[in-house]
């Protein structure tokens, strides 16, 4: 593997890890709220679905277009 390929791999690892860390920081409190306050569960579920889709969208963009 060339140094350039190693750099791309390390950068990709960092981008994907930071992306998922960002979205999990939003998802965790919402998921706890979902269980703590049952009447808010449907709205929290929609928010968690949107968070998941956003995280996948960023990873997909990175893996398909940047690499």
C-alpha cells in the first residue's frame, strides 16, 4: 500500500468516526427521552430515523464521491 493510500484510509476512518460520533451525541439523549416520556415516543422515533438517515447520507457521500 502506498503512503497516499494509507493517508486516504486514515482520513476516511477519521471522517466516518467523527460523523458517527456527532450523530450518536444527538441520538442518545433523544432515545433516552423516548423511554423516559412515553407520549413523546412517536416524535422521538421520527427524530431518530432522521438522525440515522443523515449519518448514513454523510458516510455514503464520503465513500462514493470523495473516495
